[in-house]
């Protein structure tokens, strides 16, 4: 199995417009086993995206290092696929060409042509190959960007709130699709989410982060069998445990009274 | 609306009737033949055929129904000009020649006008394509390279607003011939908007598109030419459209410097001769040429930017 990520003592800082330094990640250590599904969960603005971008290689840490299978990550690479919160498809390319983009960029399209339609049907878009991104619904566009990331056979797939903008039904379908894809093409998946149920439904491990500067507050092993039931007692127990950690990590929720 | 398709034919009929029924005013100089009448009859026949054809062919019907009001307007405009000039001599005869005299000028000068058209077209196309190609390349360089941005942007800002006439003395001594000097002036006028719009199009590309492409395995040049250039394309076309307009304005100036032929030269020359019917004849030809070039560019744009249909309207 390949696709093990090691985050060692990573610090990330940003210079803010007023000149002050903001510490987004404060000595974060994390090990993600090859082939596992890990979720990052934490209050918004705590540094989840920052950590994901570091693993993708889009930014470099201020100190510390991140390795993939023991090798230091130094810049973006197709072995670490990335799906953003919004689909970011190339608007001037058809869905087919969007999915084929990585193959063409790496000059292996000629040999792997047949995979494009294979991945299009994997995400259920075989009938939309010649459509343009603006002709798709949000959920379809997100599936297309998933296919685009998957076709390069990444060792690690990084997902930054990929389902955040979707309605509840599409969202649940996509969650099942992600699990199906992972079992079909074994790979490590790291997903940022702010939905506790989603994290519990999908993950082998849930990393709960504290507000800025992000530290890892808790790491929860989820050992339920799949497919998981969202009303299973263990599910509910872990759910309230995570919520408690998040409240403890953040501010106490304001009491709301509805009369 | 069936009547809409027949409007141009009806307007032509009215224009013909006006010419046949209202006597010419003696104060307005007469053309040597009833050219406007011939044009009206020809136009009327074409309008009739178009209206008939639109009843037979669905695709053509759509185009014609859309264009019919416009052509009606054109016909009515000339009819009104005819009434104000030849028929009642309300407008000063020197500056406002009758349609018959304008069309007459086209007929009597047709050989010279054709030659001028050829010269102008050659000058315009060399200047336009030269300026457009260099402009796109400069725009890409400025958009992607910090060094190019640092050195070229100030030059654009300084040179851009200077009217092309200001360059005439400098250009004349720097170029071997008047033609190359004129082509350069036109090229400069196209280069400016094309460069500005191309580079600003590239600078406005959302960074996440570049980031996504780099995680998919795209290298530096692949990102420039397969991500940067296509997404700057809409903006690039706006620059080119502006370029077409300024190239025509510059054509007039450019043909003042030692040109032997050319529509701009012809118009200038006839203006000095106070021969306004010829001036208008030349202007009509320039307008038609300009709108042809813009139509062509629209066609190219629609082909290149099919993906934009429904995204941006402009
Ligand atoms: N490029 C940047 N420049 C300055 N500050 C940034 C930058 N990226 C993120 N930050 C800051 O770092 C913090 C963490 O951001 P982020 O990782 O996006 O949070 P989230 O957990 O919601 O994904 C935020 O306070 C954000 O303002
Ligand atoms: Mg985020």
C-alpha cells in the first residue's frame, strides 16, 4: 500500500495586511495511514484548508515538513490530487476535456484515452461528455472535478469541503460514491468537512482541530462497519463526543430559546 | 408578424414613388443620371426576393425577420435625405449632396475607388494582424512575467494615450516607405488595446485554476498556454474589437502621409476639393469595410468562445 502522509511539527504563518503575523498552524503532527479515510473537522478559519494546501504542495510550511511515503513534499504533483470546495472546472473545456486535462498535461492521453469515458461513467456523467461546465448543476460539476482528480490515479486524494455546497440528497449520494470509489481504486483520502455526521459516516479517523492557531485537539478512531447507519448508538455516541470537543475547543454555544 | 418581412420592400416602393412623383428642386445640383432611382429599384427587388424567400425557408426567415427593420431604417434614411436635398433643397447643397449624387460619385469614380479600396485593405490588414499578433504576445508576456510587467507596463501607459498623428514625423524618418510607416501606425493603434486587454485578462484569472492544473501535473508552459491563454480569450477579443475601431480611425491619419491611393486618402483629397458627394461615397465604403471586419471577428469569436454561450453576454 502506498499513500502514507506524515506531518511533522508543521508551523504555518501568514503576514496579514496590517503587517502582523498570523499563526495558522502551530506545531501540527499527524500520521495518515496508507489507504485510510481521514477527516479534518474544526471551526471555520482554524487552518484546515491551510493544512490541506501544504499537503498538496501549493504552499510551503514556515517550518517542519510533510512527507508522502517517506519523501518530502516539495511542490504540487499529480500523485496528490485535489478537489476544491467549488468545482473549479476549466470553463472553456468540455466535461470530457476537463477530465482528460491531467492525462494531456502529462502527455499520456494517447495511451489512456479509454480511461476518460471510464471515469466519466464512474461519476455518472457519461451522457454529459460534450457539455460545458456552465451547463451542469453544482453536484454534477463537483462530480466532474472528482473524476478529473481521480483519473491521474493519485496516491492521495485531498478533498476540501467538496460537498459543502450541495443539497442534502446529492450530498449523501456523493458520500456513498466516494466510499465506492475508494474501495474500487485503493487510495488515501483526506477530507476537510465541517459536518460531523459526514465525517463519522466516511472516516476511519477524525482529526478534531482547535480554533486558531490550529492544534490537533483530538483524534478519533471510528471502527464501525460499513455501510454505517446514521442512527446507530455508536454513531450517536461519537457524534456527541466530537461536538463536545468542538465546543470545548471553541466557545460555548450561545443558548437559544425558541418559543 | 408577416408585415415585418415586407417592410423593406414597402419602404423601397415608397422611396421610388417619392422620386417619381415629386419634382426635383432646381437649386440642388442634379446628378448626371437617376442613380438613386436605380439603387432603389435594385434594393426593392432584392427586398421582395428576401421577403418571398423567408416564407419558403425557416432558417432564412429568422435572419430576415431580425434584419428587416434595420434595412427599412436604411431605406427610410436615404428617402428622407432625398426629400431634404434633391426634392426640396432644405439642407445646404454643398455639404449635403443628394443620394443620387453620392451613388453617382461611386459610379463615376468606381475604378479609382476600387483601387483605393485595395490599397486600404492591404494596409489595414497588415497593420491590424501585425498589431494584433504582437499585442497578444506582449499581453501574454506582461500577464505572466513580472519582469515584462515591470518594463513594458510603463511603456504602455506612456505610449497608449498618444494619438497616432503625433508619431507621423518620427515614423516618416524611421521607415523606408510611406506604406510601411502607415502600416506601423495602424499596428500601433491595434497593439495598444490588445496588449492591455490580454494582460488584464490574464491577471484576472482565478488563481485556483492554475493551482488545480498544477496538481493535475501541468508544467509552467502548459499552464500558460492551456490555462492562461484560453481563459484570457474573452478579454483578448474585447481588445481586438477596440483594435478594429482604432485601426479604422488611424487609417485616415496614416493615409495622409504620402499615400498615393487609399480610401482615407481619397476622402481627404475630396474634402479639400469640397466635393462632398465623393467624400460620402468614400465614407460609406469605409463603414461597410469596417462592419465587414467586425462581423468576421464576431464569427471567429463565436467559434472560439462557444463555451461562453450563456455565461457572459456582451
Ligand atoms: N494566503 C493567506 N494569507 C493570509 N492569511 C491566510 C491565508 N490563507 C489563510 N489565511 C488565514 O489562515 C487562517 C486559516 O485559514 P483556513 O486554513 O482557510 O481555514 P479553514 O479551517 O476554514 O479552512 C484564517 O484565519 C485565514 O484568514
Ligand atoms: Mg477552508
